[in-house]
C-alpha cells in the first residue's frame, strides 16, 4: 500500500531521500474518488519517474458557494487500493487546516485566461486551482507533474503559472481517458441519473463530428453553431458554453485554417455540469 502522508513535514521527509540521490519525483494532484483517468496519470509517472506521489485533497477554494463541495464523492479506502495497484509510493492526504491554516490570505491570479470558458461560469475557480497547485508543488518538490487534458483550460493555465513564476516543475499532459461510449471519465459522472448518463455521450460524439468535418465549415462560427445544434437535440442537455480557442494560450482564433485550436464545451445534464474538449487540427 502507498505510504499515507498527512503533514507537510511527512512529505518533506519522504521526498528528501529521493532528492539526496537525485531521483525523479513524479506528482499527480487529484481530489480523490479516483477512476481510470486519474490512474492513467500515475501509470505514465511510474514509467518516467523513480517515485510516484499522489495528492488527494478536495480543495475548498476552487468551489463556488453554490457548488458541490459538500457532496463531492470521497472514497479513501477505494482510492488507496487503486493507487496500490499501479505502484504508487506515497499519497499526500492533508486536512483542510494543513493546507489553509487560520490567517491564510495569499492567492495566485492567472489573469484573463482564468476568466474565460469555465472561469466565466465558475468565478474564482482557477484562482483556487493555481493557488493549491502552487502550494502542492512547494510542498512536494516534484520534478514532473501530471495533468489530464480533459481539463485542458486548467492545463494551459498551470503551464502559464509555472512559466510566469519560474516554478521548476515540468508539466505533462495526458490524453483524456473515456468510457466505451466516449464519455470522458469524471468523478462527477456518478451524479448522473440513468437518462442523463445515456445522453451524455453526445458531447464526445459532437466533438468527434466537428473534428471530422472541419474542412466543410466556412469558419469557426459555423462549426460552433453545428455543435450547438447537435447537443440541443438532446432533451437532457443544457449548454453552458461551446467555444473554439487557441491551444497555445486560449486566445480567440483569428485564422481558423492556420492556428492550432481546440473546441471546448461545458454542458449541464440536470444539475451535473460536464466538460470536454478536442484539438481540432
Ligand atoms: P480531479 O480529481 O478532477 O481534480 O482530477 C485530477 C487530475 O486528473 C486532473 O489533472 C484531471 O485533468 C485528471 N483527469 C480527470 N479525469 C480524467 C480523464 N478522464 N482522463 C485523463 N485525466 C483525467
């Protein structure tokens, strides 16, 4: 079983042994309730690093006041068994008071990229993400950290953070792991009722259709319009946003045919908001 580290000093003692002999530490930050998507990050870390550390921390400051912090799924026992099966060395599992002791007041603001797409629907979300990930990097002192491309906006924002703040961690993006019907694995999929679950694969089907037929659209507006039409056909789906943005920095696409861009979407099924994306070209 992976070693459970509850305190910051436990983590530093654990990693110091690896640092002494110049071994590579791979780190996977998560909020737990692990599925195969989370495990894929660790499998990749296992191949590339000498030591694999996960964190499991449901980070309160990335949840809005009306969001699902209290009912976010938690399953430490199941998580540890899964992490054991892929050869995880240690899990940092701090209490909230360890991460945010009384008087905590310093945050990282990633600027405009944190205010678009999911940032518009979830004000303050990415400020919570950048702040906790920076803290975790400082605690763990990893060489490489692994993130899912399912959360592409998060991955792009975190890359900007490590560049802007000269944080010496290399970020590795891992392709989205999907269910057989194409639905991106997510801890929040467990909230879906039967009907919603049956409808949710429309997201990836739509993204795949747009990518396949990209050359047939006159421009990005037409591609977005088609995606909106396809998803609106599903009764259970309520679109939050569908947008095409540059892969590099999330800026607006000016030259649809030349720039490397991504279609991002967020769609609600009942109370559950799901996100997905696809690199189009
Ligand atoms: P979370 O616990 O939701 O904060 O996710 C922790 C990490 O797992 C993030 O880097 C996510 O992008 C990644 N992740 C979540 N779902 C998937 C998936 N289906 N495929 C690949 N990575 C994922």
